[in-house]
């Protein structure tokens, strides 16, 4: 009887903290509590994909106290945990060239190439971060932002330690989705302007047992491969369950192993946990059907088998933030030169995947892309409107839906992160606002 009374009393106490509307549960009111301040840093970088790694290395090399926070247990984001096959596109950035060269040395290869060995690349990133004096905190989520008078002061993190506070003079958002910027109140739109739809999600995976002597490696949607059973892209449309339906296969540095980019999940909002879960499960299940297709229809893959799937699903597009400047498709198409550039020699295609199914977007933007010169990205695309002490980097910089399909390429993301880290460090050392940093100083460090 005593035990039951205690239970009833506990339930009553809980109910006191629950808001109800029309007898339906709405919200739970969390008890107010004091959070310990874990540490204070000069520059905090959120997310360790290419943009975040680039930002952290840059800030660390400039001699400021830098902390890199990553939600998973691995450094590198899509370039490592996401099992990306290779670096697509290119950029004139010394840090990108250094990463390629150091990956070559790590694998003891004769020459650098853009194909990625995720394990070797993780080691390269970790060594570079350590050499730059960057502190790394893994298995840690940023759950909120401390913002006063439109000025970011720090973040609230959650980990095995519980909830804690990290104060930071400057923050670089390298989360891809711009989670920090969104929580700080930077205005944004989602997906394509006309309807809010976003590019599909993909789970990369690898197969082993491939006969490299006979194997084919179609590396683009436009790559047509004729076989005894028919043309591969057409066969994929007929044989694979929609929204699958294209063939993209890439070499690796490991004999007999191929990276596969053929899963597809449409109508996914990467800012929602439910959608991320749905996409991960759907694409994970698609891998068995794809392996069967490879065995039956693709030369050299008759004895292939599933080797590993990525832990991190590839989200191509979510939030587009309002920056002091907005990069447009015309800027890229015309190879426009901005005097206040912080990224130069950026080159890629309009890589817009079909928002409704397999293959290319119906606009044909990729097919008709003819610009052969590298473009620049102005500093204003990294600087959010109104909010102070915060910089954007990677695919969350300010740009249109079509421009984003170009600058989201990992080498370009790394370069935007590199400049964001430089800018954050300079603003700390000179004790000035981020938007007041002399772009010429950023350009000098970027290029020297």
C-alpha cells in the first residue's frame, strides 16, 4: 500500500510539469537546472566533415585555442564515415592539395589521386588536427546555442557526461545542415525555392570480390555501358525498384573492392530525425537488391558481395541560409570573379540529382553545364546576416538551390571551411567583429 502511494504521488508531480490542451498531452516542462561550464575557447568548430576539419586546422594553425566537436565517433563526416568514393570537383586551395598529398603518403602510393581510403583519410585528418593544436571532442551533440542580443556566446552540449556548456568567442558551423546557425536564429529556406523539395539521400556502400580485369566503372549518370544483356543504365531503370535506377561504380585503392553509389531515398528532410531514420532503413534494405543486380547484369561483378555500408547517410541538401551575399548559379556559370573572394578556383558541375527518382534532375542543368573555368566565392557567403560571432562553412553557406549543387562538393566545402577558420582566428586575435575582418588578410593566408 505504501509503495502504491509513492507511485501515485510521483505521477502527480510529473503531471504538474506537463502542459495539457483539450485533455491532450502537448509539452513536458523540463525542470530548470544549472549547467557546468566545461571550458572556454577562442574558436569552436561544429562538425568534422571536410568543412569543419578545414576550419579547425586553419584556426589552430593561426595559434588560437580551437575545439572541434563531432557527434559521431569518427572524424571526417561524409568523406570518411559516409564512405564517399572520391573527391568530386576541385578547388585552388593549399589545404586541399595538402590533404591529397598526405593521403598519398599515408597509403604509400606513387601519386596522389582523388579516390578516398576512409581509414587512411581519418588518420590524415587526425594528424593534421593534432599538429595544429586542435582539441577534438567526439560523441558529443550540440543541442542548443547561447545567444544574447543576436551575438553567439557559446553552445550547450550533451554527451555521456550529461549537459554542459562551452563558451566560445567565435563559432564556425560546419554541420552541413547548419544546425548551429538555425538555433542561433539565422534566417534560412529549405530546399528548392519553388516548392521546398530537396535532393535525394544516398547510403554509400562497398562490395568485394570484383574482377577488376573485367569490371566496368560507370562514373556518371551519362556513362553508358553496353553489355551482352543490354545497356546498364537502361537495365537499372527496368530491373531495380524505384526510386533506384542508376548505376554508379567507383574504383578503390583496395584490390577487388568497389564503392557503390546506387541507393536512393526521395522526399527526405535531413533536418528531421524521422526522415533520417526512414532514409537509412530504406537505403540499407536497397543494398541487397543492388548486389543481386550487379551479380546478374554487370561484367566483373558476378561474384561480388556486400562488404560494408556507411554509418552516415549522405544528405545532399537541406537549409540555405541568408548571408551578407548569396552565390547564384549565374555567378558560377559565368565564372564571376569577386574581389572579396575567400575561395578561388572552385570547379564542379551543377550536380542536381533527380528530386523525384533516379538519375539527373529534369532541368538538364548538369548536361548543359559548359563553364570550364574555376569560380570564386565571396566572403559574404560565409557571414550570416545579423548574427554576430558566427560563420557558415561547407554546404550551408549562402547560395541558391542550383549554386548549392555545385559548391557542396567536398573539396570546395573544405576550402570554405579553411577560410572560415582563418577569418574566425583573425577576428579573435584582432578583437574585431567577424564581418569586419580584412578579406585581404584571409586571402594572404589562404594563398601563401
